């Protein structure tokens, strides 16, 4: 992997992280036990990843753009660590049902979103 590819990943990751921060900070305070900002970025990021995987499979996009958008932007935009820490916070406060609901919604919606993005792009 060349230095140029690493630079594109670095730039994409930075931009994705900034967007994640802005979305999470604006949406997470809306509810006490459902982290809407984190859920939103993970679902949108999964959808984008599905689109990009389909575009790459059709050789519409290639490196370094593919790395910039997938590893960089989507990697910085989505966040498993925040998802894990938010669930831990719910568990520590005894909100087990909310933790389970949040986990199920996040995982199922993320996979469905990626599938929809992939399917829609494959149809083009």
C-alpha cells in the first residue's frame, strides 16, 4: 500500500470523524436512553458502505477513491466504540431492556441499510 493511499485514508477518516461528531452531538441529547446520533451515523454509514461496495464490484470506483470513502470516510464516520460505550453506560445504570433494544436496532438496521445500498446501486 502506497503512501498516497494512506494519505487519502487519513483525510477521509478525519472528515468522517468530524461529521460523526457533529451529528452525534446534535442528535444524542434528544433522548436519554437511545443514542440517536450514533444510531444515525451507523445506519447512514452502513448504507453508504453498501453503495460503495456495489460501485466497486462494478469497477465504477477504484483506489484511491474507494479507500478514501470506505476505509477513510466510512471508517471515521461510523463508530463501534461509541456504540459499545453507550451500551455499557445503559447496562451500568440497570437499563438492560434499552441496551438490548439499542443493540438490536443498531445491528439489524445497519445490516439492512448496507443491503439496501448495495441492492439499489446494483440495479443501476
